[in-house]
């Protein structure tokens, strides 16, 4: 089987506008979530917004596209591919939710009122296909697919890109996810009663719900042979991907967590990796009652109660379609750095979960790590990331 390297990482979120800023925030601790400013709303739920985000872009570029391109540019630079894409078959697979259809509400509102509406909004929507827009921007010549699979979209996009490289469909793949804050998502999650009125506390006994966030996380993937041919020794690899559906409920996870179990087992079996080989788990960890209870029980049953695990949503909020991409990028960066940040917001262990995430910056062995994603519709995804060489 083709060994697939991770040669570039790009991120933008409330934590930072690049990986360096992100790691600094992970070391120092985040600011609390604040009031949304990118759109007007009467709702007061705190969110994790990307502040001071300025990108020179055409009028028809959506905020989701801008966030994605910011992460893509950093990932390509990190991979040493920022000026070397001619003659390379580059595939683009990106996940999103808001960026697929919800980011031009003024057009729909005016149309419903039978007011005069500019067709620029239609052009903007048609040009808003995330993967295709990125492909055009980098002048890539390879497959492009936008994955819209709720909150596992970014992780599933990385899994699709892995299959492309194993199948020889492209030489290099850009994969991950991007999403922007949006009033439909804010109202929708609020109506479900799962938004917290304070900063979220994943896995904590007294958790009250999630905070929404925004951002983008992108990985550059390529075969290890291709990476070495261009003189870049691979340090990280994408070793496995598993996906399974609960077929249980529209929004709630299956109580026994069997879909997540299947995803984790599939990801590890692809690389012949066992639970004891996994250094840490970057959990989905939304801070909602059901997610954390089910996910915590699954992690405990597979990896044992002493497993090192965390949720980074106390730093970023829940970035929806971007979450799987961002958290895979954070997981890869943690292996490269040799440490993980604390699981922000956690104070008290929940007896129903029976184990606690890390509470402080923690050193980890540079072997394998897993990033999990759970989504509405019963979608479960797991990504297994490892070191390509001793010491990463």
C-alpha cells in the first residue's frame, strides 16, 4: 500500500491566523469566546470568531473561501510547493457546511420579498464551490471534490484524498475543511438547545453545550516516494482513515457508540496499529451532553482510562465543516512538536465518563495519534496520523 506523507500544514481560526500563532496560543491559553461581529444578530451566544482577518480578495469571494485559501497558502509554503505546482497533478478535496449554501442570505431574503435582486449573488454562489475555487486559484490540474457531510466533512475530505493518492489519481492532494460563522447555524444550534451561554467545557461534568467557531485547516498530502523525489524527507504520514454511519438519529449519536468504534477500528487496522501504539487522541469533544458521554465511553473502552486525550474546541469553538480539517492539522502539528495543549474548560470529571482529558500542556510520544469527528446524521470519522521516522 502507498505510504502517504503529510508534508504541509495550514491553519486559521480564532486561535491564530497561521500555525505559529496557533502554537503560541496553545502554550499561553486562549481568550474566552466573545460576541459575534461578522453579522448582525439578536442572539447573545458566545462564539470563536477569527478576529482581524483581512485578505485581499475579489468581491465574489466568500469568507469561507478566503479562510480556505489562507490555510492553503500556508500549507503549500510549509510543503515547499508554493512555486512548484506546474506539471504536478494536484487534487483538492475540502469539507464545508455553511460554505455550501448558507452564505448569501440577503439574496434569499430580497427574493422572497419580491424585491429587485442583483444576479451578482447568483454568480457568487456558483463560484463558491470550495474545492473548485481553490483548484482555480492554484491552477491545479487534478480532481476537485467538496464534501458536505455535516461536522465530519473536513475529516471525510482528508479520507477521500487519501484514497486518491493510494489509487494514483493525483501526485499531491490538498485536503481539509473550511467554514465561516453564519446566522443560520447560530439560530439552528440555538433552537436545538445545545449552545452554551459561556465558554464550552468539553467532557466536564457541568458542561452546558458548544460554542460555534470558524476557520480552516488544510493538509498537503503526497506519497512518501514523491516527497523524497523532490528532496523533502517526510516526517509525518496519514496512516489510516475509518468512516461509519450510526443509522440511529438525525442529530444524536448512537448511545453505544458502535459507529465510532467501527471508524476507529478501521483506521487502525489499515496501518496494523493497535490501541497501545496510539500516543493521544484529539477528540471531537463538543461539550454537549450526548457527544461527550458517548465519545468518552468509546475512548475508554478502546484505549483505556489512562489514554491521553483532549478537545481543542475550548480554543476554537466548533467550526462545523472545518473541524475535521483543523483538528487533523492540530494533531499532526502536535506529533511534530512532541506535546499537546490542555483541554480548555475542563475542571470536574464526569462519573458517567470516568476519565479526564489532559489539564495542562503534556509531552507525548511521537508515534501515532488519532483525530475523531462525529456529525449529525450519525456520521463518524477517524484519522490515524503517525511519524514517518523516529522522532518525527
